[in-house]
């Protein structure tokens, strides 16, 4: 799944939490896509398991966020 905001999100510190119906997932992560054109980069963010299918991470994004 790729989520694209209507306009790029500001750089900065992001606190991300996601929940799944199944609590049987073991390794969950996501990619932040930031920068544009030739400067576009992907940054993989691991998520810590909180229990009951919930995962969380805090990370810094140095440039406007294009997609998750």
C-alpha cells in the first residue's frame, strides 16, 4: 500500500502508530519517500510491537515527505 498526501508533508519528527486486525505479524516496517526527482529517497522505518496488533515508531524526516 502506498499513501500519497495531496501536498508534501513538512520535514521533521514523526510519531507513527499503526494497527492490524491480526496480531500474528512479526516484522512490520514502512518506507518514507522524501525528496523529489533525482534526490528522491526511500527510508525504511522499523516499527516496535506494542501488543494487540499495534506497532509504533518515532523518526526524523529531513526533507518534505512525498509518500508513505
